[in-house]
């Protein structure tokens, strides 16, 4: 007699199909395709968790650059003057200030301009 694994196989298949719910076509219904789709999705998720950090840093840099342009500064000169004036704010906080609290950001820009 061959071993069919009974309920263990059924449990494994149900677990995989539950993870692939919402995938297109056979990837959500057929076990073999669902398994491949799940493996691909997990690989992508792992990679994209790392790329997310890169993407957000780029977004913060763009926001800071757009916020300092009216003051007659470029992004690189602004960051250089912040370093010279010993202001240790990171790009995330600077971008947040540029969007949320324009008065505080303007104060930082004037301090940075004085350092140059």
C-alpha cells in the first residue's frame, strides 16, 4: 500500500492556499501553481523590505531639496552647511519638518545659511 499522508497533506495544502488567496488565476486554486506563486511572493517581499529603505531615503532627499530651493540653496549645499553648523537632524526628520512645520524648517535653514 502506498502512503498518501492523509490529513497532513490536506493541512499543508490548505495552509498554502490560504496564503495565496487573492492571487490571479490558478495561483490561488491549484496547489502546485500556488506553491510557486507563494515562493515568488515571499522572495519579492524579502527583497522589497530592503529596497523600501532606499526608496524612502530618496523621497526624503527630494522633499528637502524642494523645500530649500526657495531659500536659494541646493540640497547638497544645505546638507553641507548643516554638517558645518553641527545640526544632527536626519533626512527623515528634515523632510517631516519641511512638510509639517514650515516655520521650524525655515529656522533651520537660516541657521545653516549662517554657517556657510
